[in-house]
């Protein structure tokens, strides 16, 4: 253990307990695997989701451009209605264009951190794709856009959501961050 671990843990007992409880509740419906975990879409909850293992930031930063980089999410739409699906390659707080690269982060003493991998830059990604309830939606975006937005009517029910970015050179890159919000009518 690192020297400061105990100090941090002891100062944040309630936070640790709450996060541990949330993790257990999240994992219970899926028989303790991440493979079948579903994200619930309610109104007006905003859900941050990922298709291709966003916990592995090295994978995201490398910008793997093949079909295997575009995973899916299980979602459960609890309230039918109009939803806005916002796709990003980088998290919202990074405010980086879909095609932008990302500078490597500072190293971690004694270990190799995911943030040390530089983010790959693209110059030709120009179309975003979403598939949900078996319906495919596509939208073009500009070179400097940080996100691609869709407004989609969704019925209630369980389904899969897939998302990707493509370009004219047969590139297919995962849309690793999807922000889904129900729109008030």
C-alpha cells in the first residue's frame, strides 16, 4: 500500500461506504459481471455511458480504429419520449474536438499510468452513428466539433445502444462517451 492510502481512506469513510454500496447495487442485476450490466434511462437523469471499456484510458487514447473499438451498452429506457444523445470521443470536461489528440499526462512514480499514453489525433472522422432499438441514426459533424448530437424518440424498454465515429478512410472509432438526456416536451 502507498503511504498516504490509510490517511485518505480514514478521512473519507462515508464516501468509501457509499461508493461500495453503489457498486454492489449496480453489479447485483448482472450476476457480478460487467458484461450484462444495464444503464437505466429516466427523466430527467443524465447518464454517462461508454461502449468500449472507458476505464482503460490507454485504449481510448490510442484511438483504435476498427470494429472492435465500438462496443455497446445495455440500456433500459424507463420513460418513453424524446431523448438527446450526445456522443463524444473525449469526456465532456476535456472539451476536446472529436478529431483532436490529447497530450500525455504526468507519469506516476513506480507505475505506468493510462494517462501517459498520448491521445491519437484524427483528421478525417466526419460522421457519428447511433443504433438503438434496431434503428440506425447518422449525422455528419465538422472537424472542430467536440460532440455530435441526436434527438431520438425512444419507447420504453430494454435494448442495446451502439455508437461510433467514422471517416472516409474506413476508420471506425468508438464514441466512448454518450450523454443521454430526456428532453422535456
